[in-house]
């Protein structure tokens, strides 16, 4: 027998996290952790600190030539990270 008022557990948990103000910090953490997956092993080798602050993902790149190449494709990287996170949490990526 199926209940008419049933909700998916995922929806209930997301609503609870949103009400408690925990949804955004979880998405921010996911954005930081997704960098290694989106960048791949070669770029990750040259990556230092990855921080998230006020809609910006700050990523330290130790190779200047790679930093310049990544700067040119940063809008695509923003899209890929947001897509994997499942929310538009990253507005901009800053390579330093």
C-alpha cells in the first residue's frame, strides 16, 4: 500500500539541511573536494591550497604556465564543478 503523503528521504534531508542553514556549507565543502576530480591527476599534482570564500574558489597553482592556461578556461571549470556539486555555488575561480 502506498501512502499519499510520502516524500523521498533525500527531499526530507535537503529540506532539513536548508532549514538549519547547513545546505550551503555542505555545497561549499563539496566544491572544494570536487576540484581534484574535475582537474584530474596531472593538474592536481601542481595544486596547492584550495579554499572557498564568498562564492569564489581560490586555487593555488605552483606552475605559472599551467596557471595561465587554467585562467583561460576557468568559466568551463566553474560550470563543471557546479554541475558535479549539484548547485550553482561557485561564481568564480581565482588561480593564484
